[in-house]
């Protein structure tokens, strides 16, 4: 069974940075495409960024140029470097293995909370 453990969230001022980590177990990982999602209060979960097994990346329009997704296959870990954070980036962040670059395929982990506020 695949398990997803996110970490690295916290409270940060606007313009600040955070680096999220997602450890994935129960899967080969190196052959998986991985996505980061977020859910703001009262809103649906949305896809933020994806990285393929080959290292190709895609980003949502709201985060392009500010966020960077990466992976370390040896550690079975995906990362999300978030710079120039804005209050609208506030929410719970989750990772998941994805199919077709957008569709999450496993039960969600506990997520990690990011709050951007002065």
C-alpha cells in the first residue's frame, strides 16, 4: 500500500519561502509521475505542479515562476520549493502519484499546512 508523508509547511510572511517534502513508500517511485496539490479553506483541491519519472515539470498558472518541483528517486522523495509566497498560497498541501499528469491515484496523506500571513 502506498503511503504519502508530507512535511515542511509552516507560517511564513508574504514574500517568504518554504520547501515541502513528500516521502513516498510502497511504490517503486522512480517510474511514477508525482504531483503536488493544495486545498485552500472552502475551495476544491487543485493541482499545483507535476514532475514525471523523466523529470519533466508542469505548473499551474498561479505558481509559475515562483514554485519549483523536484524529486530524489534514491530517497523516494518529491519536493516543492515555494518562493515569493503570497497570502493566496495559503492552504493544505498534498502530494500524490498521478496518472495522465493530473489524476491522483492513491489515498491522500495528512498533508502539510502552509499559511502565508503578515
